[in-house]
């Protein structure tokens, strides 16, 4: 089925007026809400700064043993010793810690970890809950993505955010691992669709040459603000349950979108609901103070009648039938898995670097805005391939250096460590935000929707391992950084085998996808190719000039 081009109709209705400003404002709200929802799990189960075991020895009524370690001391011990030196052996813990634990809390914020004593032998419990969040996101991305093709983008946007409300309510009521796991799974279902559906709607109703700028500015500023604020919402809340209330209640605002946000016109047209799509355009025109000519409406109806067809196009399986296209899709899937996994893990790797995790998360989140601005300024110059390779390599390099520093230097400078972590977060944010466009351009048009969804879901599936990689820090503090650094660098290397898409005619059919970029070398980048092309053009011009001067050529 052909995608309906609604840009001409949008021009009649107004393609960058008051209605577009309202939509961008609402998209900015969605960015803040989705940042709160996604990173809430980090602060629901943030580790306490330190803890004491109040231990009464059996058969001794007066002898009370205490063990207290600060977070810094714990991390130093863990690099050199076995996991249970931090918490006693299993036998000693059962014997000694009968009177419970006393916690040293950062900013007096109490998480589920200290409330339910999920430390030492129970430290795997919050990890499992976070893993189920990402399993939920895989199911949600697939199920809600399919549902959006049947009931519409706006309905799924609202449904996803209400699922986030439900998941957070169940999490709020948790007093045990099973309830906590169910709550995080349902909350995870909302992830992605609670943001992407609004992205699609806003992108469709903005003038084409303003889409990249408008959308990236909204994401860069407001997602960055959401990430920087969320730790301090937790601090202000003091307890993880109150924190959940504060980040859940604003999600109810999305219910009002039914009265403000128009449904996707392209989706309505694809479902043969032409009159409904026209009403959406008329609603936009009214808000923008414009009138759509009757001739334009009739032309749209005729265009839809001629172009809407029930004929089926290619299927997802077609991407894997031919060798060259199969190689590209497998690389895209692997790249998506690496980027999404590393983005999540690096974003949430905020413990043991010498700063409060709240401060650490805020500082590293400040990298989101400059990352978006860098993409806006450079991606159409250096190309998709160079942007993906360089950003992944930089992130992997500085993440690995952080791990090596923690392992080899007894007391590393905390500000130097912070600088390394900030650069790593900057690099992976650039890779994450620019990666989606690369996949959209490489996958042939006739299977683009299915292909992009498959690549995206594979990335979310990989984040299941994010919490487990971070948990390895319980055994050796440097392991998470070394693993994430290696994966990022490996991802950068595999990107070298993808073709450039900048200023190219993109593949439409599966056959186009098979042939696309097959004449390129591993190190052929858009900026280099442009230089070569310019040099070749100058040589031709000079040659023509010389020939003209000798009378051998007439111009």
C-alpha cells in the first residue's frame, strides 16, 4: 500500500502555525513524562549510600556486632574481594543479622531496596524487577504497534500512558517481589508507545523542512529537562512510594489529548476513512485561521480513490532471503541491540563513581541537549555512517577507560571519573538518537514499517541484560564498564559495513535493498565521498577549460 502524501493538503490547512506550536508543546510534555516513566525504575531501587548490620550473636544477650561501610569503601572492597565480604557469608548473615539493618540514605531518600532489605543475598530482586520492565517493553512495542494499525495512533498513545499509570499503581502497592515484578512488567508495556505515537502524529502535521529541527529541539530540551529533574523529584518525595505518586499523576494529563490532538491523517487514509482525515485537516485549518478550498478536498478524495489498494506488498521475511540485504538487516539489528542496551546501562550506571547517584544522574543527563544539537548540525554533513561509528567508538572508549581507571587506580580523582562518564553518556546519546533515522533510510519502503519495528523490538529485548550487566559490579566494580565499552566499540566496527544513505535515492523494493550501497567500501564516508566528488568535478572543469583554450572543444 502506498503511503498517502498529505503535505499538499497540510499546506492549505497551515503547516507551521498555532496548531503546530500546540502539538510541539504537547510533544514536549510527553518527552518529560516519558523521561520520568523510563528512569523512575532507577530511583525506585537506588542503592543506599551505606548500611549497618545490627547483629546479635546466638546465645549472647549483650554482645552486639556492627558492620558499617560507606559506598566508597564498599566499592573499593569489591574490586579486590569476593561478593559476600560486603555482606557476610550466607551462614553468617542468617546467624548475625537477626535484628535487621540500619541504612545511610542519600538525601534521606528511601527506596524499595532499603524498605524491603533487598541487599546482599536478596540484591538480585530489584534487578529481576527491572529486567521484567524491559520484557514488558518488548511485548508492548510489538502488541501496541500492531494495535496502532487497527485503532489509531491517538488511541494507542492514551492507552500506553494509562498502562504506565496501572503499572506504577501496582508497583506502589508492592510489598513482595511477585507484586513488584508484575507492576514493572505492566509499566514496561507502556514504554516506547507512550512516546513514539505522539512523535508520529507531530511529525505528520509539521512542514517537511521543519520536522528534523522541530522534533529534535523538543526532544533535546525537554527530554533533557525531564532526565535532569527526575532525581530531585525523588529527593523531594523522600520515599519511593511518594515518588511514584508524583510521576504517575501527571500521566493523567494525556487523557485530555483526545480533545486537543488530531488523529494521524495518513493512518485514517490508509484505513479508507477519507472523510475523517478531511475533518482533521479542517480542524487544523480552523486553528491556523485558514480555509481549505473545496477543489483541494475533491483532489484529495480522487487521489485516495486512485492510490488506496488492498494489494499486499513485501513481508518482513523478505529482508532475510537475499545475502546482501540479510547482512545489512542483521547489522542493523545488532547495532540496535548494542545501542539500546548500552544507552540504558550507561544512563543508569550512577553508583560507585564518587558522587551521589542523584547528582551523577543529573550531570550525565545534561549531555542529552548537546547530543541532539550535534546531530542537528553535523548529521547531514558527515553522514549517518560516520555519525554512528564515531559516536559508538567514543562512548565505548571512554566507558572502557573508566572501568580500567576504577580497577587500576586506588583512589581515582572523582572529577576526572565524572568527565569520562559524561563523555561516554554524550557519545551513546548521539548514537541512540541518530540510530533510528539510519534504520528507516536503509530498510526498503515496502517493508519499512515491519522492518523498523523488528529492529526496534530487538533493541528493547537486549535491554533485558542491562540490569544484569550492572549487577556484575557486585563482584567486580569495573566489569560493567569494560563489558559496555567492548560492546560499544564492537558496534562501531560493525557499522563500517553499512552503506551511507545521505543524499542517496533510498531503496523502495526488496531488490533495491539488495543492491543498495554494494559498490561502497568499508571506509567510504559521506564527507570523504563529497570531497572526492568535488575534486573530480574540479578536474573535469579544468580539463574542459584547457581543451577550450586549445580550440579542441566548443562550449
